[in-house]
C-alpha cells in the first residue's frame, strides 16, 4: 500500500484548516481524498469547490440522487472504492 504524507487536522492552519473544518461540518470526518491533498491546501480547496459544484449545486438539471447514482456507476466501472 502506498504511503502519502499528510497534515493532520491538529496541525492545519490557514486555507487547510478552513477546508478541514468545512469537511468536518459536512461529513463529520475528513475523508482520505481530502487529507491526501493536504500538502497543497489551495489545490484541495479548489478540488472541494469543484466537487461541491458538480454534486450539490441547485442549478443542475439532475437531482442529487441522480448525480450520486452516476458517480456510483462510474466508480463501479472503474473499480474504485469511493
């Protein structure tokens, strides 16, 4: 298994602390997909913003359930655990 250095929540500050705090508020935890980007806080912030826009924007013609079903199907085809 690969090992990636991450910044733990207790050591986060600035942009990363804001991203971690928002992740905790949304999900109650910080998922690996967030923490593995922690060495590049601006990148994880942009990645999270894109995810939220794609998956939760009220401007989408698709329902949240439809978007989740598409994401699940794509993950299954790609054999991705997420």
